[in-house]
C-alpha cells in the first residue's frame, strides 16, 4: 500500500490538492512579485511538465485572480 492510500487519500486527491496549492502560490507570486515573476515560473513549469500543465496552471490562477478582484 502506498503512503497516500494508507492515510486515506487517493492519488487523484493528492494531485488536486497539490495543484490547488500551486495555483494559490502563483496568485501570491503575482500579487507580491508581479507578472514577470509568474511568467518566468510558468516557463519553468512548461519545461518540466509540458505546455498543457503550464496552461492549466495559468488559467486556474487567472480565474482565481478574477474571482478575488
């Protein structure tokens, strides 16, 4: 049994939680360090995980920013 299954969290739940944390982190980065910092981070995400992951993160962060303003 894997660590995530032993404590009751399915891998999908862990991934969703990680993604939500990362979205909040990107929003915080945007508000404290500006758009250039976010652009640099998203380029790193794209290199490491691909363009779909970077685009999903970007879109979800923008949605969160728009909801809060």
